[in-house]
């Protein structure tokens, strides 16, 4: 494994934070070494300094995308955090349906969709609730957007097929039978539901001005990787595209406290629910 020197670490650390927002503290050299050494060698560079120069001068953006793919943590699972999904099933999804009934449409955004488990978990709950209420025709009134910065993770989400390890992480057996079809040694998520999700590559550092207003945003387990200054900026931007009374759902280890006053913070069982003022 190629070793990184202290000056090279500073260069790469700054490059990574600039392009994907990930803030690396001291003593994280091993992360860059373990995730980028193979790519450095593949490009023919003999050091991280050469690699940094190559990345800076690669105007195609292809190398930047590969660095971002390598450095982003695509750790995810089905229905991650039980209490959060109990809230979604019992209050969040009904809220979306009620908003669609009142306004003619509603919109939800999974802002760090990774390989798709989160947004497809939501689609299963939405389908079950609409079916139970006899409102399946409402499905066209609820817009579903899923974005991620990682090209490879997003491609996996669009495909919607999962191996035996990924499919087993948090997915109840009855929903596996109901919503997945075996395809060789993989499992394919229901195409009809998959097609209702609009997938886009998006960097949360970029402007949100092109986004429509949302009724709910899931931005889970991503802000933990960002510096405090960017957390404040991110939460302000998320608030700007949430309708009043809209919901921002973060990961269980994330909090708006000290970063934003645009939300009322409440609780549902052990889940933290952030409501746009």
C-alpha cells in the first residue's frame, strides 16, 4: 500500500473536502491510503503528490468522480433505525398522503440515497399504506427524488438489484417475498415502484435553487462526515426547500442542535423529528 506523507495528506484532505464535503481530522492518513492507493497506482502516479496534481488538472472530471466514489461511505441497510421507520410508517407516510390530498401533490427527497435501500424502504411503506387505504391512484401525486454524490452508488440504486448479503440487512422476509424477484444470484426490487423514483447525481455542496419545495427530506448519516461550518450551511439549504410543517429526518447519531434554529425538534418514540417552522 502506498504511504502518504504529511504534506501530501494536507493536499488530499483539502481536495476531498472541497469536492465532496468530507472533513478528515488528524490521524486519518490510513483512510486515504487504504481507499486511494490502488487508484494512485492505476493512474501510474508514484506518489500522492503526483496524484493530487493529476486530479487537479483532469478537466474531464472522471478522476474526481472516482476519488469521490472511493472516499464516500456507502454504508446502508433496509429500514435502518427501527424507530425512524416506525415514525415513517405510522406518521410520515400518512403525512405525505394527506399533503397530496390537500395540495394535489407532495414531494419527498432522499438526499444521500447511496445504493437505494433507504428510498426503496420508503417506497415499500408508501405502497403498503396507499393499498391499505384504497388510494393507489395517489401514487402519481407523490414525487420521489433520490440523489447521491457517488456515481457508482447511484448506478446501483438505479439498477435496484442486490446480492444475498445486501438483501439480508434489515429486510423483513415478507417484504422480500412481496417486493423482490430473484434474478440469478441477485434480487431485483419491484420495477413498477423503482420507476416511480427519479434518481439524480447531486453534490450537497451545490446550490439548491433548482429544487422544488419538499414536504419531507431524508438526509441521513451524511452530515456526520462534514465540518461544523458546512453542517450549518447544509441545514440552512435544506430548510430553504422544505415547506412549513415539512419534515427533515436525520440519522440517529445526527442533530440540528447548535446548527439550525429553522426547525422545531420533537420526538416519536426514540426517533428525533425535525419540523420546519
